[in-house]
C-alpha cells in the first residue's frame, strides 16, 4: 500500500515536468516563489471573471407590489423597537418589543400580528405574544386539540396525585443499588 501511495505522489510530481509538446500545459498558480519561463507556450484562453452563482434576480418575474406603510423604530438605548409594514397586496406585519427582566436574565418580550389574504380569498390573521413564557400565537386558523375521548381511570388519577406529592408526602422512588451486581436472584 505504501508503494502505491508513493508511486502516485511521484507521478503527480513528475507530471508537472512534462514537456509542453504533449498538448497540455499544467496550470501554474501565481506565486512569488515560482516564475514561469517566458519561452514556454500557454494553450489556455483568457477566461472571463467568475460570476456569482447565487445572485438575486435582475427583474421580478411578477408584478411589483408597492409598500404602502413602512414605519420602523430601531432599538433605542433600552432595546425597545417597533415596526409596521403594509404592502399593496394585503400583507401586513406589526411587531413591537422591549427587554424585560426574567429569572435567567433579560429577555425581549415581543407582541405583534401579521395578516395576508389566502388563495381562497379569506383574510388570515395571527396575533402573538413572545416572552419568558414562550411564543403564544392566537388565530382562528390554528388547529385545536380534540377533546379527550374518555375519562381518565381512577387508578391513573391516583398515580398522578402520588407523583405530584413527591418525596415531601412520604412517597419516594424505589432505591436501587449504586453499582451493578454480578449475582442473579429474585428482586428485592
């Protein structure tokens, strides 16, 4: 295996030294340490500068939608901000936020809404609050969990209550040995 790797490395190094009459000139990166001889011909054509592959479209494929309202209040010294944007096609977005103290440090409490017209013509609107309690959306379009199909059995309710009481009410988890045992036997 070492011989194969060594042979591959040597052949790559020697391929650079091939005479140019084989029809191929190895590409030479510009370097301050290596200079190309002036007598060596080059068979490479001038290439245009590379163009970015992921560029924004030069023109929009559809009609231009005007922005009707664009009110922005950038964060002030305290960190409070707000914005309100409305477009000509019925999209609307409002949001405001400010830092509030929380147990784990200051968090930004936000509230706002957005709305747009659905393909079937209905107006979708969602209002939200996001604070130390998480993201809380409200909209008639959000799915609602179905009602529980049957009552919870009494033995399950007793177990839930017992777990809720915890060790302070005399309930404790079963003790287990701190390390595994090599002896097999009946559980104790």
